[in-house]
C-alpha cells in the first residue's frame, strides 16, 4: 500500500479509491479532502474507468473529519474542494457522471455517512458503527446529510440521528436503507459489484444514472422528458448494436463505451 493518504488503482475498469490514514482511523484532513477530489476527477476524466469503488484501508472506514485540521481552513474561508474538480460530496461543485460503490467497516462517522449518501450503493461490514455526531461538537452536518439523509432513509429516521448524534449499528443502517447489504467481506463484495457494473454498456449505465438523478434533483417530469431523446441517442451507439448482436448470438456482450 502506498504512503499516500488517498491511494488509487484501476482494476477491470474500476477505480479503487482507498482512504489510507490508518493511524488516525482515516479521519479526513484538509489535504486528504483535496486528494479525494483529485481521485474523483480522475474517475470522471479517464474513459477507461467505468465505475468507482471507495473504501478505507485498515479496520475503520473513517472517524470523520479531523476538525483540528479542517476547521482552520474553513475559518479562513477556504472551499472544501478545489474549484473545477469533481466534488466527492456532490454538493459544492462539479458533479460526476459515473457510479460509485462504497464499502464501509468499523467506524463510520460524520463525513463517512455523507460519503455513503453522496455515492450510490453501500455494502457494510457486520461490525460497522455509524454516527452523524456534529451536534455533539457544536456544529451541524455541512456535507449533505441534512439534504440527503431524509431522502434516503425517511424524515423520522434521519431526524432521530441528525438531532441526537446517537450512534447506530449496521442492522439499523440496513433497516433504514442507508446501506444496501451487510457482509463479512464488504470490500470484496463491493469490488465484485463494481466490476459487474463495469461490465455493462458504459453509456447506458451513465444514461441510467443521469436520468435517475434528474428525477431526484429536478423532479419526475424533467426525467420523463429525457427518456425518449436519451433512448434515441443510445440506439445509434456501437454498444447498443453489440448488445443486440450478443443477444441474438447468445453470448456475453463486449462493450467499448462507444
């Protein structure tokens, strides 16, 4: 494993983005946030990458923000992420167009939950403990939890944990829909899922992702208006022709993202 606090590696069209500040339970410094943004920008820019996979090295996903470090930058008015790069929290700046699967284990606090909410699918280890504990520190969640937690998990479930700062276990996270699967090997399971996504037609995956997000952000009518124009565009792609040919020939399709 590299000495970098954020490591990246491409495997089978999947970009592995690995939190690697193990001695501090992967707590985010300001520099770590910048490097995470750079990794997401790489995910977006590289046409060979079809899906992202985010997880932490060591036994913990993240203890949250290293407030002693990050607060100094916030107090002087700094942005969390560099302008023009992909925003991993999908709140402040450029949005991504490719899906990201998250694997969590051990401790998953504050920005850890917000990273789950900002990404698309989460597989959690059986030992994972969650907490949105900002109110215990005299601040509030500013990375998207006040916006997305109730969208994902329902108003009452979100308010229970946003307003109390109570910790909750993986069974509760699964019940409220914060995570989609519990596993004894969450990183392995998440990698396998990301690779299955990467096997599909990239343009079709991105179109599916885009339309679903339009429905969330702009409403059902806006998403409906995109359906047929998007389908017409996809039907003329090389991948759509390959999908039909592979169906007729009873074989696995080999997509190129074209």
